């Protein structure tokens, strides 16, 4: 699925290289951005399975409050349609939105349009939508999106932003909405956009790709979306330094697409490990001692990564860089809260990238902004 796009001449010359070493752990905090966000989708299930969270001094506390005290001002929550484990649905979204608002935090709702994980490698239709005609599938997207956002507004906790799909490089709701059929993909995206704006007037609509360092891929995708008349407010990008290129690649891409489309840009997902081993029996996704060259998998390296990527976003011209979301900082290793919603015995592959250590204490990167 590789695409080649001619880049705008002269853009790269305006970008000063981003050096990790220049933002060492003893440096001042990262340049300020409007959004310092945390994806807390795993918390309801984790707490139900006995997860405990502590401040750095060991005092037990509410994980949302601990992260808010560190500077987080946005909570991101994923929505699955009919999750096999009974989580990531409307009851949990409503409850988490109340917790966030009580602490003065805003909410970003991340629609997966699936019963389980949706990402560049899988965009599986919900079981209940599998045999729908295309027109009925459009309506299902509209109704589901409207239902969640209207319920949030009705309880007095309206979402500030909504993602219409999660990491939709290859489209969504395969096969109907694959990237190879842009007319249908555009209609499905438009159904979600229209529902979001009808249910929650004033909401910001984001389109989210896992293309943080790939300018050619990002431009190809948004050129097609614009050609189909898809309306949006924010370009949201995943950027993990061990998968998506360098910080300079990210800077180039964000600077270019914010100017090219006249839109704000957001890092919707990032993370970094603070150690390489596992707390449970399940292997970790990232185990390299230096997942990004020159940056060790240590608490200090994790903090330095967050300061560096936040500084990159702050440098997007004309204030177009909205901010950064840390992905699943509270997904700690707790029995029953593993990666596979179909298997209650599955382990966690992410606890070495949480913002809580293996004694459940907040790590330095909780305060990254």
C-alpha cells in the first residue's frame, strides 16, 4: 500500500532538526501546547479487575486524578460497537466522561466502528453490521456515532472532539470502505461526520491515520478525502518513534499538512517504554534497549521522548499544533485486563509503556508538559 507523492519544494529547509540530546532529562519542560492528553480506555476494566494506582510517593489514588495533577487536560476513550468483554461501550464512556469533567478535563471519543481493535491491519465490521447493504451500513455508522455523542451531551458532558475511525490509513469497515474504493469510504466517513455534528454541535471532527512520519502517505490520503468532499477539522496522527520515522519526519509532515489543508494537527497516539521486561507472562510489544537510537528504555528516556515530541508539535507554524495524547498510560498488568477481549486469560503487552511502574507508582513522564 505504498504511495509516492511529490512534496512541496522548500518545506524541509524551514525545519530545524529536532535533536533528542538537546532536550535531555535535566532540561526545562517541553514548550506548551493546548492539549496534553491521555487515552484512558483501559481504566474501567482494569479497576474492575483490581488495578491499583499510586502517586510517585506511593499514596494510592484515582488514576485520572493522578494524570490530571501531572498536567493532563484531555481524556481519549475508544468505542467498540459490541465488545466481547463488555467494555468500551456507552456505559463506560459516559462514566469516564463524568470523571474527566469533574476534574476539568475534556473528552475525545475515538470511534473504531468494530467490535474489537481497528488499526491499519484490521478494520473488521461489527458482527451486527456484517450483512448490511451499503446504504444500511452508512445508516449504522450515523446511528452509532449519534447515539454515543448524543448520550454524552444529554448527561451534560459533551465531547470536545471525535475521531471518525481509528488509524484508517486503509479505510474502515472492510471491504466496503477500503482505501481502494474511495467513493464508498468517503460516504461512510461523511455519515460519521454528519452524525457527530448533529449530535454535538460545535464538536471538532478528527480524521486519524497511523502515518505520523509519512508525508507522502498522509497527503495521498487527505487529497482523496478532500476529493470526496469529506469535512473535518483536525488531522490526527499516530507517531511511535520505533515505527513511524524520526521526529524530523514528524515535524516535516505536520508542518506541511497543516499548511496544505489549513487544519490543526494532533498526535493522537504515542508512547515509550520505561523498561524492557514484562510484569506478566505475556511478551511485550517493544523490548529493545533503545527503541529510538540514543534514547534508552528507562523512566528518563520515556520522559525525554514525551518532552521531545511535544516540542515538535509546539513548533508547527501558526499555532496549528494542538498537542499530544499518550496512548494507554494506565494499562498496567492486571489479570483479566489483557490485550485480547475474546480471551479473559490473555496478558498485557503494554505495561512497560505505561506511565505507572511495576509497583503502580506514577513515573516522571506523568509530568511531561
